[in-house]
C-alpha cells in the first residue's frame, strides 16, 4: 500500500499528470525552477557566499605573503596566487560533487573512504612521507604535497555519524546505546593515534570533533566527562614520560612565557603579535605590511595567514574575516538544528566543532593566547588539502540543507 493511501499518487501521461480525482497539466520547466522547493531555494546561499568570500580573501592574503619570497615562489610573484586559485576551483568542484551525490547516498561509501584514509595516513611513515618544519605528516607526489591528516577530519565526522545514528534513525532507540558509542570511539581513536605520533594540532582537532559529536548525539554526559578526564590524565602522562618532541615542548613553553627566548622559541609568536599590532584600526594597506614584506613572520602564508590580515587590513579587516567565519558557523548550526535525522545532525555538528575550534586555535596562536599548533585557518591558509576538505564539508552541509523540510 502506498504510504498514506492513494492520495497524492500520480502517473505521467504525455504533458499531463494523472492524479486521483483530477487531471492537471504538468509544471513547465520555468515553474519547476521557480517553485518553493526549487534547488536554488534549498541551497544556503549565505553560507556559500561567506565561504567563497573567505576563500577569495585567502587567495589575496597568500599572494601578499609570498609575492616577494623568491626562495619559494620560483621567481614568479603570482606563483602561490595561481596555485591557491586552482586549489579553490578544485575545492568548489568537490563541494558541488558532494551536493550532487548527497550525504545519504555517500553513507554506504563511508567505510571505504575511512579505510582508504587510514592507508594514506600510514604512507607518511614510508619513503613517500616528507618532513616539513619538524613534522613528518606530509606525502610527496611529484611536485605536490598533501596532508593526509586533513582528510581524517571528514572521515571521522562521517564514520562517527554513521555509527552513532544507525539505531536511532532506524527507530530502535531514542539515543545512541553504549555499544554504538564504544564503536564510534574505537573508530575515531585509530586516526587520532596515527596523527598523534607527529601532528599534535590535527589530533587536537579530531578530539574536539569527537567530543562535539558525542554531545550532539544525545549520548550520556558521562561519556563526555570521562573523555575529558582521560584527556587530562593522558596529557599529564605524556608530559611526565617525556614523550613530546623538543619542538613541541618549546611551543608550549613559548605560550606559557611569551618573553622566553624572543629570538628562539618565542620568535614566531612575538613576530605575529608585532604584525597584528602594527596594523592598527584600518591596516597599512594591501601589500604594504612591513612585517609581511620583510618576511619576519615564518610560515605566514599557511599557519600565520591571519597576521597578514591584521597588519595590512587592520582591526576592521581582521574583524571582517572573523565575522565571515561566524556566519559560516551560524548557518552550519542552523542546518544541524533543522536536519531531519540524527545522521545529518551529527555531520553538521561535527563540522561546526571542527571549523570553530580550528579557527579559534589558529587565530588564537597568532594573537598569542593559544599555543602554536600548526593548524591552518579554514578557507584562508595556503594548501590544497586544507582547501579541499573545507569545501567538501561545505558540500556536506549543503546536502543536508537541501533535504530539510520545505517549510524550514
């Protein structure tokens, strides 16, 4: 029997639709495009415009940070601008592909994607792995490098959402049961353990994603409390057992005491704060930043991209960037609230936790209120892998948005 009886059941006949009790002309193409449930209405254009604006601003800031750096731009001032623009184009294409496929259709492929991500992450410990700035978490493929840990963020979000929502969406339970929570945690711990070996920043992001999704799933707060307690104990043990590398210890030392060795371990943070503080209210002007032009801030096109905004665009420009990030988070939270099933809600919640923490940590370390952790600023920092996964996340959010109730 058709759900809800025979009401609303139609059969196409030529240019007409045969419905129980009436014979009505089929909608024209124009009417279908302008209907309340059209694709254009279901897409969250505010989020797309905010993410797009951040990405374009990022391209310009990367250009400003690298145009004078002949040692890395091969003598071409537009080298990084062109590459980041290509990264953006590929990222948008990936977002469109995810939107077209749909997050529900991709659900069956999550185990394959998760397994593939783990394999790629393990490749960094082979001769294909490359060490950059003391961290061996990159893969070299020809003249390109990718950071597998970035793909782990999407993998953890999708895998945890699938496991935690399985019984709830099937109607077998109102909240994730203990077994589902344990399975989700076990799955997430695999990539966390791999990246923890030599990428503390990405491990921090993954842990925040796990906590955020557990809270959104409706699981008992005892799980979250237990994980936080375990994290504190683990951090103490790591410190006491001297597991951290020297460069990681130096980063925390510089955070605890910014005046410690300003020419050594505290150099990055001090130069970043000088650059941002020198921008004043309106900035020194694009391409006019003395710290940026003089190349005083290390890794300014990647981890410290926010210092370019602070120096050249000032408080107003940097504040505008934070506002755009806030818009993306606001729209993502709204999508999570309006989702029709727990699987969709958890995906959106995981992305919110990911973007929020990563943005706070990146901007915080540039301001000296957070330890330096080597985390890119979403949509702004240079890097193909970071741009790709950021836009894949946008595609997932848009897919969820397009499945919302018509009245939402």
